[in-house]
């Protein structure tokens, strides 16, 4: 989720699907060196990442307008996620 958010913030689209049973945070923590992590994971990340044609967040209101009061902001943070 964090990788997808970072890529979106950089104006890139994330890869369509991450490899099954891979948790990048633990892969990074448990890799012996940063180079070992990069060698094992950058290939699939680079293959799937491309520039987004438009900023998908541009049409959204700024958070200050969407959540005007502190109460609204707190409610948004603790709101249950929608059922899927």
C-alpha cells in the first residue's frame, strides 16, 4: 500500500499486481544489504510502473475543504472501511 501511495504521489502508476506472497517491508528489513533488496525487487517494480496520463487526485477537493473541522478530520480517520 505504501509503495502504491508513493508511486501515485510521484505521478506514476503502480505495477498492476505485486508478486504473490511478497511483503516488501519485510523483504527490505530482512535483506542483508540494500543492494540485495534492489537486485531482487526492482526488476518487477520497473516493469510495471509507467507514467500516469493525468493526476488521479487532481479532481478531489483539498482536505481542508472536505474536512472543515477537527471533528470531521477525526471522524474520517476512525471511520470503518466500507464492506466489500
